[in-house]
């Protein structure tokens, strides 16, 4: 009898996680649809906050959500090595959670480890192709590496997802800089 209860518990737990993940995914779909069509910066800002809130919460493991928050606090305090360990642990625990990869990519950017940051950003974009934050981060790295065409390309991709995003304001300057380089 205990074996049956245990099996039922695992089945219910599994399906609860699947339902929670599908619910989160459909919420994100609705938010992204609204965001891509919205040109009102204040409303877009509120949609962006909702998206970040959903991204930052693991679909079925509150401990991973808490670890992500801890890692971000450590990063903001400048405890980069400890934050790196926390984010790496999150990735090992759930390699399919895009925000674990994104947090580590951000940390690696702060550490000026652009190549490894780019690798983590690639993982983020495989898992969540609409991740405008990862696209903007990759653009920032491209700017630092003076790869302005790549930066413009990523920012234009981000613009399709989030037309009022603040970091898009740099596109005209990058285009001018690129024209100046080709003269």
C-alpha cells in the first residue's frame, strides 16, 4: 500500500509541475504578445516587470528561486566567486531554467569574461528565444568587442520583442559609428 501511495505522490507531483510550467508558459506568451505590440513606455515597463518576475521564479522549486535571489544579491555586493558557485549550482540542478544561465551570463559580463558570458547567453536564447535581456546583454558584449554590426543585429531582434526597451536608444549611435568606420 505504501508503494502505491508513493507512486501516486510522484505522479501528482510530476503533473503539478507540468501544469505549472504550461501555465507560466501561456502567461509569458500573452505578455510577450502585448509587449511586442505596445508603444506606450509605461505600460511596456509594467509588462517587462511581469515577464522578469515570471522568469525569476522557478516553475516548481522554490529553493532554486531563492538561490537565484541569493546569487543576485552576492553579485550586487561584488562577491563574484560565491555568486558564480551559486549560479553554477542552479544550472547543474536545472539546466533547462533559462534564468540560471542568464544570471551567470550577467555575472561573467561583470567579471569581463565575455567569451563565457556569450556561451551562457547562447544557452539562454536556446531555452527562451524571446529573452530581450540576453539579446541586450550580447549586444553590450559586442559593443565592448567593437563588433558593432552584431550589436545592432541583436538590438534589432530585441526591438521586435520589446519595441520600447531603453537599450534600443543606442542603435542610431552605433549605426553612425559603423558608417564612420567604413569610410
